[in-house]
C-alpha cells in the first residue's frame, strides 16, 4: 500500500508527461487526478491505522548509495509524523489536481502542467517518507525542481523565468546549509539513517568542534545548519525573497506548493529532527527568534501589498513563522497541528483567489476589483471561511492551532518564549487586518475595474468549486476534530509516540486568562475595524498613509530585501565573473603564459632567420668565429 | 595465456582505422560505407568491453587480464591489465566513441574519412592509457592521444583553430616533458617501469616530492587545473563537436585517472604533503571558474569552464584519502564524461542548425524544439548535481569525503554547488525559455531521429546511475579500498621511520 501511495503519482506523471499525444489531454487530466486521489484515499487509510491500530512500518525499497561506511536506502517510513504529512500532501494535491482541470482549461500545455503536479506530489511524498537524511534531501531538491518548473510554467513571461531561477537559487543557498548539516551528521555518526543518528545523539551533547575557526558545540552546529536549509525551503526571513515572486506560477501551484505542502517541508524537517533539536537550546532559541521575526515582518508587508496572491504569499510566510516559533519553544506537535490546519485554509484562500483572478481575466490587483460579492457569491463565501479560519476566529480551525502556539510559547517560560507569545498576539491582529483588507477590497466597496464590465464577471466552473467546498469543510472542522489527537496533553503522546521527542514534557497548566482571550477578541474586533477602515471611511486610511509615507514605502518595497541582495550579491557576482575572466584569464594568464611564450619563440625564430642571409662571406665569418672560439677553449684547457 | 582481450580492445579501433584507410572514394556510397565501418568497429568494441566488465572479478584488488610482453630487448615491457578503476574508464571510452561517430553526420563536411580515422586512433590510445601497467607504455599512450586531438582541432576546427591547436599543444607538451624526465629517473633508479613492481618496491620518500611534482605538472595541465586551464575553453570553442566530446568526456579523465593511479598510488607520502596545494587549486577551480562560467557569452565556453569546475571537484575528492571522496571522484568523472559529452553534443545540435554558439542568438527554443528542451533539461540538471542524476552522487560523495578531511575546504567547495546551479539554469533559461525573438529560429527543426537516439542513450545512464549507482560503486570499491589501505600504510611506516 505504501508503495502505491508513493508511486501512483510518479506513474501518473510519466504517463501524462510522455504519452499525452497518444491518449489526449482529457485522459491525462483524469489519470493524474485519479491516481493522486487513490493515493489520497490510501493515505487516509494509513492515517486511520496509525491512529487506531498503532501502525508503524519502515519498508526498504532498494539500496541507493553504498560507499564505504555510508549506506543509504530508498525507503518508506510510516509513523505518526509521516502519516499526517501523507494525508496533507495527497489530499490537498488531489483537490488541486481536480481544480486545475477547470483552472487550466484554456491552456495548451495542460498535460505538462498535470505531469509536473503529479511529479511534485511524488517528490514531496518521498521527502516525508524518507528514513534517512539523504532521501529527505532527494525529495527536498525534487520538490524544489518541480517548484522551479511550475513557477516558470508560462515560460514566455520573462518575470516567471526570473522568479523560477530565483526560487531555485535561494533554495540552493538554504540547501548549502542543509548539505553541510548532513555532512556533519555523517562525520559524527557515520550514518545518515534517522533512527541510528537519533539514538547516538545523547553521546554527543558536550562535544565541541572547531568549525571555520570557531569553537562550538557539535549538536548546536548540526541544528543550526539543518535549520538554514529549513529557512530556505520555508521562506523564513533573509531567505524568503523567492516566495512572493513564486506567485508568477499558476494559482493552483501556489495553493499546493507555495502554501500547503512544499514550504512546510522546513517545519517538517525540524519536527522530524526533534530528537536532535531538543538537545540544542541555542538552536531552539534561534528558531524562535527567526520564526517570530518572520511572522511579524511578513505580516507588516502583507498590510500594504496590492497583488491578491502576494498578500496571501506573505501571509503564508508569516504563518510558517508561527509554526517555526512553535517548534522553537519545543511544541513540535502544535507546530504540526498548525501545519495541518493551515494547509486547508491557505489552500482554500489560494484556490479562492484563483477563482477571483479567473473571473477578472487574470487581474491580480485588488485595487482593480471590488463590489463583486454578489457576482461571485460562492467564491466569496469560501474566501470568508478561509479568512475566518486563517485569522483564528473562534471555533474555526485556525483558532485552535494558532492560539495553542501562543499559549505554549507563553508556557515555555523562557524569555524568548514569552516575547514570541506577545509577538504572536500582535501578529495575529495584523493578520486579521490584512486578511479582511483583502476581502473588503476584493468583494466589497466600489467596482474599480475599467477593462471588464461588472456584468461579465461570472462564477467559476463546477470543477473548481467542488475542491473549494471540501477545503472549506476542512478549514472549519479540522481544528475542532483533531485538536485532541494533535495537542491534547494526555492523548498526544499516544499518537505521536517516538516520531517526536520531548525532552521536557510540555508544561501542564494554563497561561493567564488574558493570554487566552486576547487573541480571539482582537481578531473578532478587527472585522468591523477593517470594514470601517477599508470600506466605510477610506479618508482615514489615506491620511494615515500620507502621514507615514516613509514607513509605507518601506513596507510597500518589502523592506528593500530584493534591492539589498541585488547590491550585495548579484551585481558583485557578475563583476567578479567578468574580472576573473577578462582580467585574470585573458589578460594575465594567457598574456604572460602561452601567448608570450609563442611571441618569444616567434621573435627568436625571426632573429634566427636573419642568419640565413644567403651570403657566403657571412657564413664564413660565423664559421671563423666558431672555429676560433673552439680553439680558444681547447687552448685554455 | 588466455585470449588477450585487453590488447584486442586497444587494437580493434586501430585495425578499423586501417580498413577505413583503404576504402576509396569520398562521396555517396563509399562515404556511407566509411561511416558504417567506423560505427561497427566502435560498437563492437563497446560490447567487448561490456563483456570484459562481466568477466571482471569485483572482489579482487589485483590487476586482472594482465598481458606482459617484452619489447625492445626487455628495455620496455608491454604490460597491460585492469582493476576496478580502469574498467569504468574503458567502458566510458568505448561508450562515448560510437556516439561521436554517430554525431559526425551533420557537423563534419570535409575529409570525413580522415576524421573518423583520427577518432578511431584516439580511441585506441585512450583505452591504452587506462590499461597500461608500465610507465613508458602509459607515457606513449598518454602523449600519443595529443596528436589526433591536435589534428582534429587544427584541421576541422573553427576560425581560430590554429591558435587553439598550438595553445593546446604547447600547454600539454610542457607538462609532459617533465613527466618523461621523471619516468626516466624512475627507470634509472629502480631499473623498471613496471607499475606493479614499483608499487611493491615503494618509491623512496626522499624522491617522491620531486617526482610527484613532475607528474603533477602533466596531469594538472590535462585536468585542467587553475591556472593552466586556459587552453581548454579555446580548444573546445574551436574543436568540432565530436572533438569537444572526446576532449571533455575522456581526455580530461586521463589526468584524473593519472592522479589516482600514479600520484596517489606511487607517491603517497608526497601526495599527503601536497594535499593542501591540490585543495587550494581545486577550490580556486571550483569557485573561480564558476564565476567565469557565469559571464560567458559563448555556450561552448560556458560548458568548458564548467568542466574545469567539475574537474575541480574530482581533484578535491581524489586527495581526500577517504573512500567516499575517491569513489565520488570516480563517479563524478564518469558522470561528467556522460554529461559534458551530452552538453557539447547539444550545443552541436544548435550549431549545426544556426551556425552560432552565442547565447544571445537563442531564446524561446522550447516552442520550436520541445524534445530538445526536455533532453537538455536532463543534462542541465545532472550538471548542477540534482539528486536523482549521476552528477549528484559524485558531487555529494566528494563533498562528504572532503568534509571528513577538512571542514573549511568542504564548506568553500559547497559554494560551488550554488554557483553551478546559477550558471547552468541561467544558460538554460536564456537559450530555451523566454520569447522567441530571433525570426531565424522559427524555421529550425526539432531533433532528428539520430540526434534523439544519441542524446537519449546518454540520458539513460545519467538517470539510472543517479538512482542506482551501485554497479559503479561496487566495481571500484575493492580497488579503492586497497588504494587507501596502501596509502595509509605508507604514511604510517614513513611516520614511524621519521620519529
């Protein structure tokens, strides 16, 4: 069964990628969607077995690399953690497949698109079911590759191509850290297999190593390096710049890869490695700080963006920040819970926005929308549900997971934890504001589009709306139904078992009431507040913006990260390349090396030719000179 | 004495070239015959070498299929034999050569017969390099390979072919003269040039450094290592496609092979002593040439520079003295042999159609050449070391091995992985994606059947060994193990003798 889950998407990808001419576009769509859906059903069965029958397994498919002491196998490891990921990945993926049939119906390259989606699903599944770091890395790069393909899917668009390369390269920077982390693990443990590594961790706690001239704790270093990889994949601050640009890809891609699954791989990595991270206070604190900074900074940017997808992208970035600081305070299960609920409502929001974009004929600027909620009632309803769930409106799924993160951060008791809790609360407020801003600007107020008449706006096809409904059910109920399983202090250990390690049991008890109640209250109040700000009385907003022009520009330009990187990385790289090539290779090595040697030889031979003048008296003179020289030599001796 | 299978593999292409020599006429039918004969010979040779792999005993660390004949009254012995390392290179050679023959259809317009004769002679010589168990024989094959290559560039090359050919010759000759001197010194000191005997005797530690440097000067040029790499881009740019393929896929590997067989094998103490030098030059090669590759405007030059960077990994891995590093280097060489061959063939495909190697000529090719785009993507990904391609296995093992030996070196080398992705993806983007602005490109055809055949034949092992490199790793394992054991044994006993 595990084999089927993993390989059905791959088979679908191969069929759709190579045989589309033979079997037709429609068949490709059906095969890919069907195969991934079967995979989803099987995953749910496995999930069920894991919950109720304590199912565990580690299947070795084949050996991969076998060099000296390094032994790596292709494997499928099923435990609670991978089972959760299996369900998230296959479920969202199958819905996105079905949605794409409608969304991409006018695109000539449908089979290629479906093939990429299925291939991505395969790569993501091989990532989550790995039983060793190298297969994880395989899946890690594999999803990165598919993301590259899908961002650049519309290859004629220059911006799409640039975004695709940017995504790949920024991720490579993260992978640089990740790879070093794997090397370090192999260096210390002589293996890259999870279980073997995790068992040996306690022996390494106090080990110091000198790395690049700095003496540091081995476990700290391993964790930090692995986390750099996670930062790249999960678009955390400094390595986040690719995610907003990745929105150049078709919207279903954004929903699947850049919201629900691939970007959460970093969180998954940290949770998977909890047996290592638990021993590194330094790394955990670092993660908390990075997580909360990302949560906050991405939310501030989302406040002023005008591209509907970019707003949701920054929102994703921010929510990933939440997940990270949850892991940073040791609440890995809570992070997984948020990952789980987030997958539903964020996919819902993206697919919903896709439906809006579709209706507006590929317009993405929310300033050019408005007032269409009656025209798109179903989409509107779905987006409202998604927004409520995202902001953490009471009793919807985001409420349970996000508030749990804030509570557990507070309960951790250390300074970073408490700061994180406050940042979390404030960010939740910002989240609510930008989310409602999106809703109000898109669906309410005035109609602002000159190109398309409002009468022409129409609801999307049935195929696109069904996945939305299923996701909306998840967004509403996933939190309530699964909270006991994921985060209840009594049940949770029975469920997660060894897949997550808690060195210090999560502290029981409750934070002060104000911490518990403040978020839902803020979130609820933000609805009328935003309505007033973005629909009723826009003058206030303009005056605020005018008064703080510099901050506004700072946010609008996304904290100037791209410009900064352009100056310190991209331009210098090109200059260095040119310098090495022109100044050193051509003008130094070649000029003084082979070229000058051949020049010298040429000059010498020119000189030599002068001796062959053809005049006998010159030859005779030379002979005489030689003869006397030899004579002199003999006489002296 | 069994059937001399190694000599057969070495000689078969030469005999084939002799046949070609006697085929008369240069048009129509006889041209066809010439091609078929060359193809038949090279393919047969490939199958024989596969059979050789089948016969080869992977569990033994001894040289196998040894043939030993006196030559010149015992002054030189013709001695050949193979171990797990050589066999892979032999197969690489016999695998790539028929593809070169297949690829000449479009690119070589004049004197096809002579060209194929040169290619077949090259094959003989290159196989000879990987089989030689005697220094003199090795030297003859090693330097002999220069001559056909020199001719291929000089006769069938582009506009600046004479400059490039001479640069190539000058560089490589300079290196090899010193190696010849070293070989003579070894002969005078030990009375033999038989490698297996020299392994047993062990070269005096006091001589090793100088001898090592002499060999190094030859191998460094051929690898090529920084700063003696500048002949390679020029040679590639001017060489015809098949020449570039042989140069990148096999000629460069002779140096890597030489490092393993001679530098590590014969001069372990000197190798240990010079490891920092190699590390330094390898890192420069990886980082420096990657930056240079980034800015290239000519596709062939870009790939040539990327070859230098890839070979930088190889030299790095060889001198890590770890199982992962050495095995990684060998896999990397095989992988680079396949991928660089494929990349040069791919550039050749475009050149045949438009007669331009400049990147800016292209853009948007995916809409007119979809099949080409897919195949080129596979090779691009393998060149940047994506898991699931053979490029990854080599690179990752090398870095892993390097990391065990030296954190700093491995960390710097890791930067190359980022740069590698940058220049390859950027190249791909500028050629394949984007809008199709150049109107001339609208008319060009996608790959024809023989091109698809050639490129797919290379793509298959690239992917297969990415997912399942065991056949390669198993073949070299015992030999590499043996090499490292001897190396360490030498170091320990040298250490013991010197306090």
